C-alpha cells in the first residue's frame, strides 16, 4: 500500500472514433485508482465523437474529476498530445485512445509498479487484442511471468521486448524535461521510449492493461505504419538527444552512440516498410534484407516466416 498517493492524470485522446468512444469512456470511468483526474480531449472530430464524450461525462457521478475539451480544428496527434499533457496536473500520466478499452485496475497497477520501481520512468502492459466488434483476437505474443526491466543499453542493442504504447503510463517529468514534441512528429508514444530510457528504465508488465482494438484505421496498424514519416521520427530522436546532451543527461560519447542507433534504427525501419509494401516480397527480401547487417539472423528468419505465411494464404 502506498503511503502517499500521487495525483494521476488519465488522458484520453480521441479523433473520429464515434463507433468506439463510449466503450473507451466506460473503461476510463471504471478506473479504481484515486485521486484521478480524467481529461477527455477531442482533436476536432468531424463525427459525433465529441458530443458523445460530453453526454457521457455529464452522466458520470463517480469520484473522479472529469474535464472535457475539444480543439477548434484538427491539429494532429503530436500537437494534440502536447496541449493536453501541458494541461495535466498529475505526477503520472496514463494515456488512452478513444478506440481502446482500459481495464479497471490499469491506473492502480501503473502507480504501484512505478512506486515500487523508482528508477522506472514508464511502464507498458500486455494488451488483450479485440476486433472492431469487441471480440477477443488470439495472439501468439510471448508473455513473461513477471515484470521485465528494460534499459537504454537494451534499447540501443535492439533487444527491447514489446513496449505497448497503447497501454503506457509515464512520469510527467519525461515531458517536463524534454519538452513538447515536434508538431510534425507522426507518433506520440515512440519518442517517449528513448526519452524515458535516457532518464531511467522501462517496465513491461505481464498484466493486461487494455483491450487494444484492431480495425482499419489504427495509427499503428499495418495499413498505416508504412506511411508514417520516418524522417520526422528521426528528427524527433535527434532533437531529444540534443536536449539530453545539453542538460548533462548523457555524455558526448553517449550522444554519439545514440545517434548511431538513430541512423541504424532509421535504416531498419525503411527496410521493414519497403518489405511490408511489396506485393510478394521474395525478391526484395533477397536483395535488401538477406545480407543486411541491420538485422540479426533471428530477425531475418522472423521476416522470412511472415513472408512465407503471406505467400501460402
């Protein structure tokens, strides 16, 4: 049991998710942790997402403080994230999407795990994958028996295990130290892996934190990932590395090592995107991936196996 319970901000970012928003809101209001402020923010949706948020919040009679807001126009993910996190008063931020469903103990588990691991700056949980109708989808992801701690060294060596951005909770100090994301950055969760690991460790918990909904418009889905601007993500990494160096969080040698990782990671993702966009892919695999030093032999076997599975469908 915690001696003092910090204020936590449960932040829901939504955009054009009228089909799923009510279930997402029910998950937010069902959180067992207190004191909790819930910030429901719509990024200028052109469907009924915001009106549904307003109606559901007006009916809420529980213990949590609920704020509902909307941007005047669609500002994009990074700008929306920057604005709402700047408004959040909690020491810990729990991020939720308007199409996923947070399980009731998600915030409680986040706070307890971070409290028991002072060097950890963020935590990710396992996801229960559901389809657009809410039906559970079986997955083959391996699950450890206990929490796994991940260091910057692990990340730079590409040995990082699954770090679900959809179920992430983090100490607000990450944002306060590194500042707002570049408004052109296409993702808000990816940069916070490097940011958090520069400051400390990450935890991956085997406990489910959310029901992660898979549908045609997922930002992190296979239809969208190949079209994210990798160059903008690279610029964000470089900016954050410069901040870490100027504030003494890393040395010159550390900065150079991170920059080498940024370049290698960028090249890997370019190759992966090229591979995923190929209609067949065998020629691409042979020419670009088989002899590439950017991937381990195990990674190449995983990619080849996915290619074979695609071919025999």
